C-alpha cells in the first residue's frame, strides 16, 4: 500500500470533517484501482503520524470506511481493502 497516495488523496479530499477526509481518501484509492481487494492499508498509527492527526481521527475515518463496506479490520493482522461483492 502506497501511503503517499493515501496522503495525497487525503489532502485533495473535499469533506467537512477530518475523519471523513480519511474515509474519502480510502474510497478514492479503491475507486481508482490503486488499492485492490486484500491490500493492507497503513496502520492507523502510521497514517496518523504521517498526516499529523490524532489516532482517534484516523480510527474514526477507518471505521467510517468499514461501515461503507470498503475495508475490513482483522484483529492482530491489520486493515484490508474488502473483497468485491
């Protein structure tokens, strides 16, 4: 997973809340085919540090993307792009 692409998508996202920008960045990466099903996303901590956000903001953004069915979290393994249904 290219964290720099996710950072760029975050910076370009047009969302009112920071956590929504995180979710929008994930969605765009998937939509554009850069993040394929099964691809591991950066850890929440690594992304928070890179974006200079709190861990809670990134956690909320990942949770929003998971709620939309875009990603799944596997305890002890990480967060992955969900399989296409």
